[in-house]
C-alpha cells in the first residue's frame, strides 16, 4: 500500500474526534490501585537497576527477573520462553493464554529491555540506581523503555491475579538490542522462533504516547509510520606529515569541511499523509502562535517564513525532513603529526519513501569530495560500500480492533483528549514486524512533558504520576482489547 492510499483511511479515523478544546480536561478517570502501584514500582526499580547496555550489561538478567515474577504470579513455565543467540542476549516471550478453542490470532506486544549506553560521570545520579525525587523516577530506561516493560508485565500479573480470560492469546516479547548491538531480539525471534511471534497485529509501547504541555495533557499519539535508521561511516585519508608544516588538506580538515556542509545544507522539507494529519490535529490544540505556524506549513504552497520558524525546534524539524548528524569522531595517530586518517559516524533518520542507499548517494553528492569515502554501517557493525535500497513500508490501515478500544479507554482516562496518528521520528523494532507482514502500532499511555524528553540523554527521568497513569491505561487497554 502506498502512503497516498492512507490519507482517506486517516480521514475516517480522525473524523469522529471533532475539534479538540484548547485546554484538554485533565485525568479524572480510573486510578491504579495501591497494591498494583507497589508491584509496578517494584518491577520498574528492578528493571532499571539491571545494567542492560550492550557494552557491559546483560539483557538476559532483565528477562530472567521478569520471568521470575511471572512464575510467582502463576504463569506456566512453558509459557515463559527464554530464547536468543548468546547467553547475554536471551529474549523472553510470554504467552497469556486466552479462551479455550478461540480461533482468533494472538496480539503481540514487543518491548526492548536493552538501553542506550550511560556513563556515571555524565549523570547527576547513578544511571543504574533507581532514584525517586521531586516527583520523578530517575535512571537509564525510565523513558526508553523499561517503564513500559514494567507496565505490561504488571498488567499481565494483575490480569492473572483477577482471573481474566482474554478472548485471544496475548504474547509479550521482551527483547534485546533495539538500541544497538548485533543481536536484535525481534529480528532474531522472527527468523529463528517464528511460531512464538504469530499474531494478528502488533502493539509497540516504544512509540506513541501522551503529549503534555505545562503539566496538561494535549493528545495521544499513535505511531502510524516511522523513519528508517541508518549509520554511515565517513573516512578522510591523507599522506599526513610533520605537524610543524600544517596543510589545509589534512584528513581532519577534510572531514570537518564535509560535516560543515552537512550542517548548512539540510534535507528538503516533505509531508506525507501521516505527518499532514498529525499537524492538522496538532493545530487544533496548539497555542495561537504555534497554530499559525502549522497552518503556514500545511498551506499549498508552503509559507516559507512559517516553515523557517517552525523547523527551529528540533522535534518539529525532524518531523518534516530526513535528518543526519555526526555522532562519533576519530582522527589522528600522534600529537606531533598531521592526521593521515579521520572518521566520523553520521546517523540519519530517513523519511518514508526514501532508501538508505538513496541517502548515501545524497551525502556523497553534498560532500563532493572524491577523497572522502561514505560507507554504510549495518546494525551488526558490518561496513559496506553500498546501503540497502529498501524504502520504509507504508503505514498499516487503522484497524478497528485496535482503535475502537483505544479511543474508549483514552476517553475514560483523559476525557476529551484526541487520539491522532503520528510519525515516529526515531526508529523502533516495528520495522521488523512490519516487514514480516504484521500491522504494527505504537501505543502507550505514559505522558512526558514537552521539552523534558530525556531518552538517550543524561539524567533520564519520568514523572511518578505519569508512570502510574500509564500503568492503569495499559491494563484497561488490554482488558478492552480482549474482552469477550
């Protein structure tokens, strides 16, 4: 399905929502019971305090911790499968059994349990110590995404305790290496244990979420499409020489000229049906000045002045164009020698409709330097002269089986809040499930204040109340999805 086909479907999805109020009513709906607060916090703390970064951590330790709690809750050992390519990269696949004789395919929930590298010297607190202060939980993974891992595990335990029998199986895959490494868990399971991953559709709490501005909820975004991730290795080489005889063509200078060109020549602005619908809904709830900018962006032709002001905000810029940025640098071999080689990693997030190889070619054209090599770096670290030509997949249609219960539960939790499609400007494991033909939707109920997005950064944190509200949301959502 091409992107253009989706515009009519998204129109149908959004028509029922109507105009949103400028200030959305705040959460007065169901609250997480006290015993489930205690359990959710316990799981969250345990997951955060296990180092699961790629360099020196263990994904398996998180998987085993979750498995232990699920066994205590009464899940059968055969429904808690540990599987993976290496001892430190074991994924946990949990099956919550549905009604006997059900002909419905399962629901698959995917959630990565690895985290981005975190160094103690960069943080105010220890990134692998779960700290609660000033109304926030601090620790690596509090936003991305051990919060959601703990939330779904807690919901499974709560439903089991209450004797809930869903109308179909619910499968949860807690997986490795979404953030990097050679053993992506979703990809590995789909290839090596496909029988565990069969489903009608996929929910991915690593995307979507509840927007919040100045402490007030604004809207719930559901990931309908996402950018494609790509790393490129830039290599500049030179004969080098004595540092007392500097020359302007040394390898570091050549590399810096290329990175200057990258900064000063951004990729062109593009809208697709998802981002257009996303901005149309955003304009309804935005402050007047921002709404005016959005209308300028949506105009045909676009208002160039409005676009120029709109993209000054990084999150808005990422919504409208492919972005590439240098994330790692290396160069030189001695303090008294001209550098003979310098390298940079350029990380790109590519808009739907464009391939990784197309972007590599665009970079080569931009740099216009035959002495500069631009190579593709695969997820496992393999470096090659060309990149894949595969474009990102078109978004799935908005399945009523997902969106009807989603709107119902969101309406109870946050009355009047619109539910809108979004494009994930990062990337997630949905790319693998989509490639496997499984419709995939980014859904979670955790609210993060605009401007406090700290995933992958220092002092990552999450509001305590947002975590508990998100926990109640996912429990109610799973119940609504699977009620007879």
